[in-house]
């Protein structure tokens, strides 16, 4: 990994800390996205009766509405 490369290439603690902070920011952004997706899916799941055919299923409708973006996170931003 890039962090271990610093050891072999005479890197500094400052460089290690910078890379670590950057990675933490990426991880936190992913966690935020996942939490938003979870919240939307939980909300849609509560609205779905779980009975009958797929027509009118709020989960399927939300996914179909977001098909262009291929992401349910847009639904998350609309829901909040």
C-alpha cells in the first residue's frame, strides 16, 4: 500500500499522517453514503406490505426511478 511504500522510500511521519487523514475522509464519506442508503431502504421497506405482486411496490418504484443514476443515494437526498 501507499503507506508502506513510504517506509521503503524514506517517507516522513507527516506524509503518513496526511495519507491516513485522506483515507479516513474517504472512509467517512463511504459510511455517510451507506447510512443514507440504509435509511432510504428502511423507509421503503416499511412502506412495502410484502404481499401481492410487484406492481406498486415502493421499493421497486424507487429503484426504477433511480435507474438512470444507478444509485439509491439520490432517493436518500430526496427523502431528507
